[in-house]
C-alpha cells in the first residue's frame, strides 16, 4: 500500500468519524426541551373550531348572536403568523398574563427544567406586536329558547382526540379562557391538548349561573391560544422540542357544554 493511499484512507476515515459525530450531535439535540433553547415553534397558523351543546348557540360576533342565527359551531381561519414563541400563563405578567423565558442557559437540556443553582428569568409578553406569542379568538354564547339556569358552563378541548408520538409539541397547545374581557378577575382557567380531559367552568366562582336568552344578552368568551413551554409529560420532560416542531397547520377544537340544573 503506497504512502499516498494510506493518507487518503486516513482522511476518509476522519471524514466518516466527523459525520458520525455530527449526526450523533443532531440526534442528541432532538431530546432538548424547547425551553432550553427558546427557539420559535414553527406552525403555519393556529386555527380553531368551536361547537356547543344542543341547548346553546354560538357566534363570532354580538350582532350574529342577538340576531338569533342558529349556529352550533364556528371556525377561525389561520392567521398570517407562521412562527410562535412558546410562553406560559402568569397572572402577574401585566396585561397579557403571559410570559416567556429569557435566560435559556439556566435550563437543563435533557429535562427542560431549571439547573440546580439557577433561577429562571422571564419577561412579560408585550401588549403590542404580540402575534408571535398568542392568538385571541372570541366567541359569543347564548340560549335560544329562554334563560337557561345551569350547574356549569364547561369548555373542553376535544380536537385532537389523540396526539402522534412523533409530534409531542402539540400537547403544549393551550387556551386561556376569559369571560367578558381579558383580566385577572375574568380568567376562568386554562385547557391544553396535553390535559384535554379536563374542562374549564366559565361560571367558576359565580353564584348566578344563567345563560341568557340571545335576544336579551350573551356570554362573551375570549380564547387566548398559545404554546405553553412549561408543560411537561409524565416523565418531567417538556412537550416542546424546538428541533422537532415543524407543522404546516395547528388546529384545535373546543366544545362548550351547558350542564343544566
């Protein structure tokens, strides 16, 4: 074997080793929680559908609901936003009540939780130019047959019914529910795909639980949709992994159900 051939073989082996190491690096980074890197969650829009139980009607505007249009479901098309930054709910975050992580180095790459000896630092989501952080969809609910006394008025995520293991980030899709306007007092709770069996009672904390007749009034519900970077699976790993999130469409479905007395 000539000296030149030996050197050529050594170069080839070195290149192969470099490629193997690089591939190993990529696969190891696939397990990093998104919170550790806080990269954008790529999603070609965040669409939503909402439907109601047979004793309710729903609309996308106050004019529609008071006109008595018998709608039992509405759809919201995708916004122009194609990249969303993951956030989490915090009632102390002024006005938006959402915050995002700023010191990514304090997060353990494997678990997505903070490293020992570090404290996480957050900033409130801005009140302007915040379409990359969340999307608000508003619906109006009412009864069409008369005032409807109820035990509860529940909102639950029903779509998707299951999540492909290849795309665990979808479990982090979440909705904060507000009745009337967005405020601490009007916040009723959060539902997420990862906890889709749990419902939010829109009458939580209220004594007078009555759905109005549409000609006399309505219940305005603001659904604040976002990806919750703080949500974790049963193993304590954050759902969002910035290296695996590549969705053409994110669609979530909500059902409102009036539980009568």
